[in-house]
């Protein structure tokens, strides 16, 4: 069964749900929901910073930063020698495309753990 987009926007996070009243394989009609970047990163044990910028032409841009990996956050000076990496998603995507999969196969998490 294909997932169908429901109400939501890129600013508030992606919301995908199975069509209403269709039982899942476990027999319930609960919605399958993927929330925003915050939930996808923080629930996997990574720190996250959120920065919102107002552009000269009036657009609000939200940027996210994963400053360290799960285990490197406690190491003093670990982030000092690291270079920043800018990941830019495609035209019809959002920042969640870099963190949707498991940490061992999502580029943002692989780079944060490096």
C-alpha cells in the first residue's frame, strides 16, 4: 500500500499517512507518521541545532546542524578540528532526506560520527 501525503508543510515537518480506515498489518488503523527533522534526529541520540534566517527578500530559511555524533559529543575538543559539511537537498525534498534511514546508512549521521 502506498503512503499518501497529508496536511503538513516542509516548515512543520513531513507527515505521511496510510489512507484513512485501512487496517495496518497489525490490525489497527493508526496512522504511520514521520515527523520533522527534530524528531528524526533526536530520537536516534544525536544533538541538533536549529537556525532560522530571514533573507533580504523576505524568505525564512531553516537550517539544521548536527554538531557531533552520538558518542563524540562527550569528548572534549572533538569538534574543534572537524570541518563543516553542507548538505543541500533537491528541489522537492527537505532536510529529512539526509536522516530518514538508520544511522549507519544516513549520510548526515555518518558524517556526524566521523
